[in-house]
C-alpha cells in the first residue's frame, strides 16, 4: 500500500465514507486513477467489487492473442459513416480500386482539363483547405481522432462532396 498524506480522500468501500489514505497497490502498478481505502479491512472487504477496475480493456478480436507490452491499446473502430445518396461517388468508393486512375497508368497521355473541370478542382481544393483548418482547430488534448473524423466527415458532406 502507498500512503497518501492528503486527508481529503474518502474510502472507496461502499457505505464507509471515512477519510482514506491507503491506495490500492494494483491500481498504482497499473497506473490507474487512485482508489483510496481507510484501512486494510475495508480494502479486503471490498476487493471482490474493486478488482473489476483492474480488468484489461477489451480489444478487437484480431488482437485477442496479442501480448501487449506497454499501456497503449488499439482503439475501437467506429462504423463506416453514411454518405447521402445524392453525393456522387468516385469509382473507388465501392471496390477500393481507382479504376480510372489505374487505366491511365503506363500511358503517356496527359489528361487536359476543361474550364468546368478546373473550376471543380478549385472548389475541391478550397474544401480541402477548410477541412485542414477545421481538423487542426479540433485537434486538442482529449479529442479523439474518431471525433475529428466525425467533424471532418460532416463538413465535407455538408458541401455535397464525397469524404474519402
């Protein structure tokens, strides 16, 4: 047990509520938020409940047999975000293969864009610049990459563009 000299902590044993200075050694070892107990007896009596906080976080099935060495664990992958039906999809949206781009490989043909295509490219570049600014402003301690992805996805869809 580690003894914390702060007297403002309360015992974690349900119903106790006394001032506590003893910390769970397993919580300390695992670098979890400190849990305090007023005595060894309180710690022992609540062990069956308290030990659940020591459980390893669940990870995706493909990491089930992987032996992690440090405190980092893979995050939960969120479901694919929906794109409204009215937004035109690129050729790689369904299969993941950029067919049009692959057809151009190995050729010496230069694809010349017309005025309308150039204007569309300018618009997409403006959206891309805005997305970089938006994502940069959202990137702060405590904000997950999943949250940044949601913000960016919603912005791109609001511009009637396809979020790759």
